[in-house]
C-alpha cells in the first residue's frame, strides 16, 4: 500500500515534469538550435565575405605594384637607339670592378609580338677578371631595370693567368623600341 500512496503523490509531479518538458523545454530548445544554426550560417557567410574582400584587396595591391613597376621600367629602360650608350655604361662598370672586356657583340633577334614596345637585345660579352669581381658585376647588372637574364655563361681558367679568369656571358636585356612621348 505504501507504493500506491507513493504513486499517487509522485504521479502528478512526474506528469507535471513531463508536461513541462514537452510543452516548454523541447520547443524552446528547438528554437535555440535554429537560432544557433542561423547564427553559424551568418558567421560562415561573414567569413567568406571577409576572405573575398581580403583577396580582392590583395589583387588590387598586386595590380598597383605591377603598374608601378611597369611605369618605372618605362621611365628607366633605355630606348633601342640609346642601347650603345647603355652598354658603354655597362663596360665602364666592368672596368670599375677591375675587369677587362675582351669582346662585346649584340643582336636584336628577339622581337616579341606580344610586347609591342619592348625589344630584347642579346649581347655576348667576353670578360677577364677575378671570380668574385665577376660575380659582383653580374649581381649589380641584374639589379638594373634593363636586365633580362643570362642565357649562357662559361668561365675558363688559364693556369698562366691563375687568379684572372676568362668568362663568356650571353646576356639578354630589355629595351624600348621607341620612347613614349611626354604628351601621351
């Protein structure tokens, strides 16, 4: 009998608890989960937008940097007609490094159609000097605006002239076909 009394006393409390769980807790919990899901969707969308804005900003900065470097190239690159003067400066720089120029020959064989205003003259230089001096000279040459690339390089050592090496370098430069007029 004590179980019956306990059932009569605990039954309504359990029924009230079950009614509260089904009538109040489950709907509020479902609404909270929907709110959390929509918040997560908004946060993901915000993150995607921030990423795309950052990417666009980086692209704009890259384009501005490329435009500045191209404009700098256009102002500093020698014109084809002045390539002789430019190469005289290169020869003078080699002499300042303590090297002697044995031969210098150039050709304008690489006329790119894609770059209508740019010519890539190739010069073959025969240089005599110390190894480290040649390296410094080529490093300084590569920092110039008109420098393209070294196509071939060959260094030979003559035991009679030991510290002095002979080098043959085929170097490609960049030059403008014609100088842009200031009025444009």
